[in-house]
């Protein structure tokens, strides 16, 4: 059965509804309530906040502008008042009119008063300076200058002595170095004919003994000089200097003191000789750092190590030569790629 044809106008579009003012009012009311609900939940929008801040800022700027205008106006009025009171032109305006000659005479009188004031102040200052120069203490007194000259002369003399001693010591050091250099060269030239250890030890002991004797002699001279200087200083600084000029008869006391000093010096000399002999004995009987047996053993060990090293190097060289020969033999015995491909035999 065939379906019946649709009626005309059955599926035609309906006409648009007619909007009345009530509909517009309802839409506006709904829109307003939605805005109020959204603003109540999320706050004002960015445009509203911007407008509020703008209004607040404009109001604050208007107030600042008003205050600034009032301040400028008050400052202007105050400046005008001060200008009328403190201006230098006020006195000039109130002063009577003078002719050129009167003005010149007035200026001349002011200059004369100023010059007289300066002359009086200069005279007072000059008298004060002259009085201070007459009554001041000298920078250096005659006694201070003489003492300083004596100290400088003494310092110069001591410095010259120190330089002379230093120069003498340096020359001695140079001579000693030169002698040691000659000795070292001679020792190098006579390396194969060098003396034995015992001979060198005896020679060094003899040299050291001579040095100790020289040192002992120098020490004795120094002690004697120190004793003489001490005696002279004690005589000069002694409170009994007046009595020493007219000394009492105390020969026995001096003799006892001299004997006591001699006994003390003898004890000191014995103690020094004893220590010197002990030191010489220790030098003569001390054990050397390396004995002849230890030196020979060390030489034998070094020679044995050299022989072992030489043997190891020869074995290593022989192994390398054998390895090279094997590689050459393998390379010559291996067929070429072309021969292996085409079956060609050499």
C-alpha cells in the first residue's frame, strides 16, 4: 500500500512569536538578577573595579592638586611679604638721593675706616707674633746638639767597625770557598788516588783540633778583654770611687780575691779541657755512616741488579725478534685473495 501524500502545509514553519513590552521587562529583570547573583558570588567585575579605583584616584588627585595650589599661593604671598621687608632695595629706595661727589666721599670715608681697622689689627697681630718669637723655646738646645753629635760620632764609629768586621768575614769566607773549590777540584782530579778513610779521618781530626785551639785562644782573649772592660766599668761606676782614689791598705784581701779568681779560672779551664777531650774522643771513636763492608755489599747488589736487568732486556729483545719472524712467516705463507678465488697456486 502506498502511503498517502502529505498534506500541504502540514510541515510548514510556524510564525515567530510576538514580543510584548512585558517580555522585554522580564528579560531585563532576569539579566539584572543574574548579574546581582554573579556579583554576590564572585565579586565585582574587572571593569567595575577599574572604574571604582579610577574614581578614588581622581578624587585623591583633586585633593592633592587643591592642597598644592593653596601651598603655592601661601608661599607666593609670604615671599612677597619678605621681599618687601628684607629686600636690599628697600633701604636703597628709602635712602635720600645723593650726588656723585657725595657718594664718592662716603665711599672714601668707609675705605679709610676699613684701612685703619686693618692697620690696627695687623699691628696687634705683628706684636703678638714678635713676642711669641722672642719668648719661644729653641728647637734644639746646645747640650742636646752636642749630645746628638757625640751619639752620631759613636754610632758612625761602631758602624765602621761592624762594616770592617763584616768585610773581613766575607773575605775570609771567599778565601775559604776558593780553598774548598781548589780542594774539590784536586779531589776530582785525584779520584783514583784518593787517600783512605782513616787518612782522611786523621786529617779532619787534625784540622778540627787546630780550629778548636784557635777557638779556645779567641775565647780566652775575649774573656780577658771582658774581664778588663768589667774592671774598668766597675771602677768608673763604683760608689767607692772616692775611696779607690785613696785606697786603704787591703793587700791581703786583694790577694785572697785574686787567688779565689785564679782557682775559679783553673776549674773553668779544667772543665773546658775535659769537655774538649771528650768531644775529640767522640769524634775519633765515632762510627762512620757507611762501613766498607756495607759499601761493597751495596756495589755488589747494584751490579747484580744491572746484570739481571740486562739479561731481562736481552730475553725480551729475543722474544720480540721471534714474534716478528713468526708474523713474517705467516704473512708469506698465507695465499693471496686472488689465488684463493681462482685456485691459482704460487
